[in-house]
């Protein structure tokens, strides 16, 4: 072999060795490099996930835990004097609201959220958000498709056309809550669900809002990232239908993000968790009307006074309504409620350009109220019409007639002084209990043609129950004034309302400052209700500000629709727009009370058996969200909760701690506490036998 050839071979061998060595070294360094990248990436991801902003995002995109409940096999709609057509219309009639912050067709297309946003890393579709067995876990009552409810939404979900939704570029069909969303009750015994029209709802709107936000947020995320789960594409196809294309899909993605961001900006500050079956309605109405609608952040108040949804049969014939006996006129009450669940109202137009125009269909509100009240005044017929209290169903077991007879005597002795005689008795049909409403206006003394039940309103130091709700209207103030420094205009309030006559000298009732005659049986004494002019101001009493703004809103609708004065009077039920704040809590008749658990205004007592005891014998922790009925104790079936502390939600159910302000279960007690505390004691201690007899009688009302 020539020397040249040998050199070449040696060079080749050298290059081969060098190549292999270089390859192996590069492979080693490549593995180390990518390993380092993975380690650094993992550390970065770990730190990122620990950051507050990312944790908050993940929390927003993670749906709440919900109770694991099966839909009952049977449903019994309790007879309450309504036809099926009246019931169906009540369930789905629109109040002109856009309660949910998304368009109607988005709700229909939306899927249930993944258990966590990481679920978007796997393909596969979820069932619809409005699927009955899912939506029921938030406490809503599923309903079959019908003429009033074509898409089979839950009871209380109503279509409202031509609405503006924050973040959405045009008017659209919205989803609003009807009266029935909060005032249709349900309870379950065995495999049967009982439906109570006008009863307290068992929904948890705070949890529902979190679940809807998670479903919407996950859809937004799916529109921005190339994820295996094609959640957004399925949503887009359902919403866009025949107009689906790359261009319309991109536009929808932008709208989706805009609406989601606008909704997130409306999040509430929660001081006292509401939970299933409760809502801080007064503070939420004030926040929506005077803060969110106006941009006046100084008018926002944290959620701190939740109440159990009230039952509404017979209320059309009360002189004062609301737990705190604060509002008199039904149309003011109902229009204020509609504004609170996002009925649009214009608060920026000049006075002469339809200021206070709203989306509220006042004629729909009038239909609701007339359907509740019935067509014949009760004193004229010596019977109630309209929506009646449900009767105890035989399927829950017979009422012991002997016990009930004993309970009737106990009721007469211990309950009728505050709650009046039973409404199914002859004694109630008396001028002692039914009285016309008398008030002064600037033209003289006015009197209603019809008589109304004059309810007792018990001062806080007598009834002793949690004071939070009673203090909202009395102590909260509202700023509607113009601001000379910023140039901001006032809201334009300038109208007359009606209030109890202030005391001329002294104030015995420090909560109200009003004449004692409004707290005694017989309601307002003659000329005890007087006119009061309300104009914009920096610290208006909340009750007066709300009553005045709603009055302006109703008047704007009357004027826009050329409603003559006699029809306006009929629409208002002849009752004046009277407001009172801080008088205490009203003692309403107990017809149908057995179907309204939990008890007390804040829902802090689960059963009638617990209510008819000293306060310290009531359970401290109350589980809400389980519709199971306890037919013996009459109320919500309860597990044993003997711990010292619980999280707010356990297994999806709300655990209310009654030791917290706003949740207290004190007052309306029978017998003093073991330590001798007599606060809120309204009657003597009663024996187990007497308690059973009184409960048996209450089943008959």
C-alpha cells in the first residue's frame, strides 16, 4: 500500500473517530440542553402557577363543587288555585330583564364547564349547561319545553328581546329572571318532588354565577389557544349556524372575550355568604340601580344581609310588604325588583328626553300582581282569591286531628297576637284586621277603596332576630347629587313619596324614629302617612332614594304609553308609594308556613320544631341546598353537624354558621336560654307534646 493511501486511510479513520465523538458529545449535550430546558420550564410553570394572578385565573375557570343529586322520579304540583296556563305564564313571563350577562343563544349553546381548565387539554364535548340534571344542582327547577319555554329552560328563565348586554356590540335577545326564579319552591320526599308556586326558591345565585363564569371563561380560553378540546368551535357552530365561517368565528371570539371581561368587572364583594335559598336582595338592588347602572362606586355596599326568599301568596293584600315592612305599593315593589335583576333604565338622558325610560314592561308586572291577588277583594268575598297557600299533601302522611285541635288552642294563646287569627277562620273577617289605607298628600287625605290586612311590625328589641336586613334601608345612604368639582350631573330625582309621620318630640324607637302607630295592629293610624319630596342629594336615605327612583321609572313608562290617570291608579292597586325604614320585622299570617322552610327572615332555622324552642337549642350549623323534607319536624332534613367549624361549602352544600352576624338564629324564641338570656323571647317554653300539637295545627293552615 502506498504511503499516500495510508495517510488517506488514517485521515479517514481520524475523521470517523472525530465524527463519532462529536456526534456522541452533541447527543450528550443535546440531552442535557433539553433536560435543562424542561427543568427551567417546569420551575417557571411552577412559579407562574403560584403567582396570585394565575391562581385567580385558574380559580375563575374552575367551576364550583355542586351537590351530587339525582332528579326525583315524580313531580307533584301542589294545588293553589291557579290553572296550568296561569302557572306556565307566571313561570316564564318577562320582566324586561337581562339578568344573565350573555345572549340567550349563547346560553343554549354553552357546554358545562370542565372540572378544571386543564380538562381542555383533552378532546371531547360536554353536555349542555342547561341540561336539567345539571342546572338542578344549582337549585333551579327543570321544566319541559312548551309554548312559553321553547328551549326547555328552568322555571324562572325568561326571554327578553332587544336588550343591551355589557360588552356585546348590538341589541340581542337576553335571558332574564322572572318572579318565579326566586318565588317557586320545591322540596323532596322519597322519590317525589313537590312544586310550590309562590314558595321560596332553593337556588344559589352566587354559585350559579361562578359556574356560568367558568363555562364562559373556558370557552374564551378555547378560542385563543390551539387546544385539543374544540369547545369554542362547537360553541361557534351552534351560535352561528348557517353563517359559520372563519370570519364570523373570529368576530364571535372577540365578542365572547368582550362580554366575559365586562361580566368579570361586575363581580360582587361578599361579606356574608348567601348560599342556597338566600339572597341579599336589598343590597343587590341598591348596588345595581345606584352603583353599577350609574358608575357611582361610592354607592356600592358589600353583600351582608341575606334573607330567605319570601313566599308571596296573600301578599297582595298586606298593607306593608318585605320582611322589614318597608314598602307599601305592589308596583313599586315589583318594578324595583325588576331593576335589581338587570332591567335597563336610562339615568343619563336630559329631563326632557325620557330620563328614567326603562325596559320594564309594566303591564306584565301588573298581570303578575293581579294573578297573585285574584279578581275579588277578600273582605268583599270573605275569602282569598288568586294564589293560595298549598295544603298539606296526604302523601306526606295524615295530620293527627286530635293533636291539631290541641295545637289550635295553643296557636290562639301564643301566636295569634302577632300573626293574627288563621286566614281560614271566621275571626279574621273583621275590621280589626282589615283596614283601608289612609294617607295625606298635598291635596288632602286619601283613603283606599279596598281594605288590606294590617300587619304587626315588631321592633327589633322585641323580636330579637338578626338585625342586618332591617338596618339596610334605615342606615344605608345613596349619593345622587351633582358634583361641582367633576362636573358630574345629578341623577335627576325629583318626586313625591309617602312616609310615616316623624315624631314631633323624642324618639322612642331608635331604629326608625317614626310614630309608634305604624308598629301597632291596625297599621298606619289616620293621617299618620304624609308626603315627602325627594330630590337629588349626597346622602339620601336608601329607602327614600329607591322609592323615588322607581316612582320616576314607572311614571316614565306611563307617560311614554299615554296611560290615563284612572288606569295608573288601577295599576298601582290604589296604594300610595309609601316607604318606611327600620321599623322592625313584620309578623305575617302563617297560612302555608309548613312549605316555606328554612325559617326566620334569614333562613337560619331549618325546621318548625327548631323554631318553637329556646334559641340555644337550635342547631348552630344549618345545611342548605338539599331539598329533602323532614315531615316530622316540618322543614329541611339535616345531617348531624356537631363540629366546631365548617367550610362554607361541604360536598357542594352550603353550611351556614349562625354564630355570624347576618346569619344569627336568635329571637322569636319560646323559653329563655340555659344561661338565663331572655333576648327575643316571645313566649314561654313549651313541652314536646305541645310542640308536636302546634306543628300539627300549622299543617292545617
